[in-house]
C-alpha cells in the first residue's frame, strides 16, 4: 500500500512539473555546436511576451527578463493573427530546426495570459558580438539587439539582405518585417548611428538583424534623420475610442528644437478625430490644432524651452473613434522640428475586422476619400475589400459600365491577409489596358466561401472625371 501511495505521489509530482511551461531560454540554450535545441522534435508549452508580429507568417516571443538565449520564433500563419505585441502567452507546439532557425512550429494552442506588457529592452552589442558568419551569434537568435556606429558595406540583395561593419566585424541586416529598401536608401559607405532588430538566421545566409520598423534605424545626429512613428491597434471595434501614440527618436539638445508641426490625414468617413492627449508626453501644454478639412488636421506645438528626448519617447497622443470596418490608416503627411522637415515618417492604423460573413468594400483615391478620380492625371482608385476571417475565401472585384457590360476585373484571387482586408489600385483601364471614357461605373465585390459555396456581394458607384477643355 505504501508503495502505491509513493507511486501516486511521484506521478503527481511528475505531472505537476510537466505542467509548468518552458521559458524561451529553456528551449534555446544549448552547448551543442550545431545550435540545435535540446527539445527538437518534442511538443512543448512555452511562455513569454510577444515582441514582434510578422502578419500572415508568425511572431517572436521572449522571456520578460531578456538576455542571451531568451527569444523564440513561432511559425504559423493563423497564429500571427491571434496575438499582439505585449501579450504574455503560453504557446503549444513542436520544436523544429528550419534552415538553422529554432522555432515552435504550427502551434496547436495559444493562451493569452495578459496584455500590454513591456517588450524586453534591446541588448546593446557590437558587430563583433553578433557577426553574420559565426556561431557566437546563436545565443542572440530571436532576441532584440542593437548595434552602433555602422558603415554599409553592401547594398540589399535579391532577398533584401545587406551588410554593415564596425571595425573588422560584419553584421547582416534583413527585412522580414518591412521593405527597408523601399523605406530608405541604402548605399555603400553610408553610416548609421544605431540599428535595432530581432536576430534570426538561415543556413545559407547566416545571422541577421531584422528591424521592426524605421524607428529601429537611426542615422547620425541630424534633425532630418529623426524618426516619427504612430502606433497601431490590431483589433479595434466600431464605436470604441482608442489612443494612438506618436513617438520620436532621440532629440539632441544641440539641435535646439523648441517646436514641431505635424500634418495628419485619415479616412474621416470611418475614423473620427476626437482630440489630442498630452499628459505624460513631451508636449507640455495644449498644442494648436487646425482642421484642414477632408480628414486632414495640423498640430503645432511651441515649447517654452529646448526639447530633448530619448528613443521611443511619446511626443503626443491622438484620440480616435472608430466608425467603420477596415484597415484604417492614420498617416503623417508632413512633420517638421522647427523649420526642418523630418524624413522618416511611419503611419499608424486601427484594424477593425469584419465580424460577419459579408462582402466589405471601401473606395477612395490616392488623393482623397471620394470615389471620383481622373486617370488622365495619374490618379488611381483604391479599392479595399474584406470579409470575416476564419474560412477559406476568394475575392472577385469587377467593374461594369452603365449598360451592365463588364469592362475590368481588378481582382480574382484567394484571400491571403490574416486581417481579412486586402486592397488593390485600379488605374481606370479596361481588360485590354485601354483607358476608359469619363462617366459612371459600378464596382462589384463578391466574396465566396470556398468551404460552403456561399457568396456575399456588394456594389458601389465610381466616377471617372472628364477633363475640362
């Protein structure tokens, strides 16, 4: 009987131990020269804080305390839509090695414990500590790190990878989070003061830092190289109000900055601007706000003294109320510190997912939120379409003239976005690439559920303007 009790106790203790989720450090730490996880091939529960999300692909998580071996990549297209940066989670899945990268693959369960947790601070390293071609970088896989005082030694290759050096050591930069080459110019010999990114690796290329946004890339001490970025909300709801942070990179005292002017634009049919919030920000008194019309506002702030800031400090906060579905962007069209324009501007957004099985469509142009455009002047129609996520669906966008004749089919494809929203720009040409005559046309959106064969439709008019003679 005593033996049975001891066996039961032993089993209880063992189950209790197994029920405790692993940390990222537990999964990553290894003394094996290959760098492979000791848990490769096993199904595990891992806990950590989400540090970055790659839409439609996966996300990174890390131990709250940071440090070497503290990060982990989670692969799974559906999983990327289930989490947000700052979520504390427990993820269940298999540990695999994919081209040298340790990852938790295709999680079968993600439990969100809490939200809005701080992301572990980036670890300051030298290029000698995180070279692209040496196994000493293995400990930083999945970890947010920063390197300093860099010189570009190669331009982006066909995979978006490029190299920087500091002294004799070389690190590699990659673009899994955003298209760096499209956001800024990378030339051999350029210098960068600081680049922050999450480290990944591929056996064919080596270890690479992946900046999460332009805010992770800072050039030398010039006002024009400052970075202004608006935060985003990943799962907003119609009728609710939200605060978007406007953050800045470092402001040096010798720049003698004492004012800023910011022009914003947004879809005022689906977003209502409420006010600014300046408590606990770099903006110490209420700024001047000017309504420029058609979803455009200007914010001007004049300080009583020279402004200084550290990377990521909040310049001001913006309050919006959501009034419609869609991926609703809040764009910075222009920003100046004093009289100096700032080059690196990153927009924010509020993603309001469709909650019903319908065909959603919103039409605007490259210059306004109206459905009237002039292709002869280079304007294009932006057609945003969407549906509820969670089922395999196909989108069909067709343009008809007033006689009901089909003239163009801008979209005929499966949905790929994890948010349920996609968009296309139409240049006013028919299926034969001929420019259509001015007049009224009708844009039909159809979403088909490929699992049930159900179809959902909506239609909106569009106008091609006639040019004045």
